[in-house]
C-alpha cells in the first residue's frame, strides 16, 4: 500500500518587466527552450495538483508558448508587477494548499532535483517551509504554506517571502545550499555570465 504525498501546488512568477536586463528574460532560451517554458515544465515534473503562472498580461504568445503544459495563467494587473504583487495575485488560488512551491523563471541552472529536494525537505521541517540558501540567506525557489499568500505585506517589492522565511528560526526551515542558483538573470552582466557557462543560448 502506498501513501500519497501531501498536496502541493506551484506558483511560477513570470510577471517581471526585466527593466535592468533590457529585454524580457522569460523569452531567453536554454537549449532552444525558453526560460518560461523550462520553468513551467520543471514545475509540472514535480507532480503538483496545480501550476499557476503569474504573468504581466494575458497574451497569445504566452498561451501558445505554454500550450503543451498543464498550467493556468494569472494576470498581475499592478503596473509595477513586483514579486509581492504577483504573490498576492495567486492568493485566491493557493490559500488552502498545504505546500506551495514558489519559483522564478530566471535561474537557468535550476533542475527538477532542486525542486524535489525543497518539497521533500519542507515536509520534514518543523515549520513546513523550505528555501534555497543563496549567498548565505534563504531565498527562492522556496516552499511555504498557501495561507502565507494572504499576508504578503505591501512595500516588500522584489523581496516577496524572503523576509518572513529569514525570520523563522533557522533550525526549523529546510535550507538547500545551491551555489549554481545564485546566478539569476537580472542584468546584461548576468546574461553574459550565463552564456559563458552554457546556461543560455548564444542567440534568443
């Protein structure tokens, strides 16, 4: 007799305007696959009950890009489209879910193994939370209870759940060390570094 793991959902945050990069990071490619598609594909490979993708606008291009994946788009209507606004956008969808995996689409070294380790670690942690240890601090991808989405304070901007995760006693949170995920693509220098490492295609 097998026991089903507790339900989890995934929220992929993809509404950012990529203003520092100067081009939409969601459409950069690794091995011919856009970072948006890759993030959502990895999310679906964790066998979630649902995958929610928060975007800045509903577009035909995004719908076509994700047509082969089981996911639902949510539109962040805030003009700033920051992480806190995107988390609040997903609140109605996930508040009753025991575990919500929160992830971005700009970490090209991300693998399914990272996500599975976070989900498994959260189930064994005292707080029910897990986070990636980046530069010595808890960060995303992370796993949090769904009800946290109802309490995202205004003014947290790009910080999202980081402050709340870092306020928990460290021994109660599963922390996944991952130096490879420290490279996220926010600036042209980040993009150059990712291309030099073979994490982003030379074109596209």
